C-alpha cells in the first residue's frame, strides 16, 4: 500500500484514512470485515447491486439486424463458423 494514499485531507474515505494513520490494527480488521461481507454478497441479486436489461423487443431486433448485416461482422462470423439465429 502506498503510505501517502491515505492522507486525511484528500482521501475518498476520510474515516478509512484516519483509521489507517492512527489505528492500523483497526483499519486491517475493518478491511477484512468488508472483504468478508463482499464475498458473502457476491452472488446476491438485490435490486441495488445488479444490472438489468429490458426484454428483447423490436428495437433490439432492429439493432441486431443492423449489426449482423455489417460486412465486418459477417466476415467475423464466417471466420468463426458461428450461426446467429434472427
């Protein structure tokens, strides 16, 4: 870790900066706790942490058709021997 990174005055997380400077043991404990929580929540699909796409519709179909008709895409698909159902 770069010691100058956690300066109180310009840190993105002033609380972490203070902890890093004044109480390294507590800082390490908090980092470990945050990592454990992140790992536990890694596959949670709550509304606040996932990307959602709209259902495939006529707008998507038109975009897909335009992409698939581009010469460079056709060459790429032929080179990979891939089929795309429309």
